[in-house]
C-alpha cells in the first residue's frame, strides 16, 4: 500500500486552493480566467508559494501528479456565497484562506522569482505546477517566462514553453514559433503544443515543417496542433499520416481532420473505420461525424457492428450528425434493440435527426423501453418525424409514468395537429 505522508495531506489541502469560479476550459483542459475571478484578490505571497511547492516536493509522487493534472482545472461554483455548501462539517477553517489566496494570480515579485527558479527542479511534477502558476499569471511573470524560453538549460526552456501554452498569449506567438525549431526534441514538442493552444492559423507553416520531424513526440504533437488550428490548408499535410504504420499517429491524424471538418478528408478516413487498431477506428468514426458528409453513412452503418461498444455508440452518434441524410440505415434501426442501453439512446437520437418515416415502427417498438432516457429520446425522435403514423405512438406516450415524456408527447401531438 502506498504510504501517504503529512506533506501529501498538505498538498490535498492546497489543491482546493486552485479551484476557482467563472473559468472556461481551453482545448487542452487548461483554464483561463473568464471574468477576472483571479484578479479579485492579492494572490499568494512568496511564503505561501514556498509552502505549497514544499508540500508538493514532499508528497507521494502519485498524489503530486494528480494535483499537477488537476491544478487550476476545476469549476468551483459552491462557496461563492454559501461558505459551507458541499463541505464536510469539520473541514478546517484555515483551508479556505489558503484556497482563496492560491486561486488568484501571482503578483508578488518574490513569488514570481521563486516560481521561475523552480523551472529547473528535478521534480517534474513540481516543475509543471510552477510553470502553470507562471502561465496563469503571465501579466506579472512575462519577462521571467520569456527569459526561461531563451535559457541554455533544456529543462527550463521546455517548462517555460509550457507556461506559454498555459498563458495562451497571442503576443508570444513569434517566440514560440522560433522555439519550435529548437534542436532539443522535447523543447520543440512543447513549442508545437503551445502553438496548438494559441490556435493561430499564421503558425500553420511552422507546424507543417515539423510534420516529418525525426522525433515521434514532436510529430504527434504537431499533428494534434494542426487540428487545433482548424485550418483547411492543413489537411494536405495530415492525410499521409493516416497511412502511417504507427496506430497512434493514424488516430491523432484522424482526430485532427475531424477538428478541421474538411470534406476533402472523407475518402481517406473511410478505410480507417475498419482499421485493425480500435483507437484508430474510433477516431475515424468520430471524425466522420464531425465532418458531417453523408458519403460516410455506409461505413458508419457498418461500424454499428464493431466489436467495441464505444465505437458502436460513436457510429450511431455520427450517423445522426450527417448532413442531408434522409434514409436511416437498417443497422441503425436494429441498434434500437441492442442490450447496450447507451447504444439504444444514441440510435434513437440519430433516428430523430434523420427523421426517416420508415423508422417509425422501430421507434414505436421502444416506446415502453425500460430506460427512461431512451424513452425520452424515442419520443423526441417520433416528434421530429412528419408522418401520420407517429400519432398512435405519441398517444401511447401520453400514458407514460414520466411527466416530461407526457408533456413532450402532448406538445408533439399539438404540433402534428396543426400541420395536418
């Protein structure tokens, strides 16, 4: 059993400090301030930052990594007005002050200097948290971060670029682009990640030059980042990666093409729906759904029979996303009878989007499905189909035990009556 130290407990307490209200998530899961919440307080001083970093250093590595992953990434709605909502009764009073301090941007010059000096620590978990804190406080820490990006120390350069990825500051784009050409692959990969976080199409040319980098880490990051730019011009550089021998590369390329939503990628994605690697199949299915091209209907219908349940569900969802698909594949109607409740729901929702009258009998057969959410999806689907045959099933739904279903059915019958 892993031994949890007192310092680990301190980290758990300190972790509460970083959850803040009124934030939004970036593409990578890192947060940015949405309404200036972190600007409402003075922020932690150097002593508080030192205690926090010391607690991280002394903690169990597993707990430290968990804190590093979650640092700054949570929504926190309770406690803005009610101080005890959702808290255990014997929670220590001192933890709130710690949380309220560390949740704000760091302004104290000594604290900034301490964090910048931590970018060279041997502990990667502590280094990552320090880089996050600097990035989230970029207005005060800009000069230290930029100095780190020019450091002769590889470890510092990588961590500083991570800070710039967190900051998502458009003014640092050219600095990051220069760093993408760094001789060290880890630094180049972090620079590519930061460019993806910026989502500036002007960086496409820089990223395209790195698509065939000798480092797998760089190549993978570049593929992901090109997808984040959502720039049609990047499709041509991603298509060859769909044929790479490495399944991770194929999956990342498929995902990136889905982000771009370019129909010129459809033909190359279709064969990947039957790829030997399940992650590649799932990425291809989801990408085809994002692109919304009806040419993918047959391949997606075939994916409804995939061995992996997640892929079957993704295929059903993707079919519902396709543009101008007016005929529901028989396999999608058959999915309504699956033992997988999530697949039944996804199939019902997709059939509602397609609105094919030939699906009415299959949907009606699930009007009394044992799963409440599936019944709701079935009624929604029937309500979206303009055909007299839906009336008998909606009438039956008026007797459902769920009031929301009864309301949906009544409203649909009313609308149906107006149109006939």
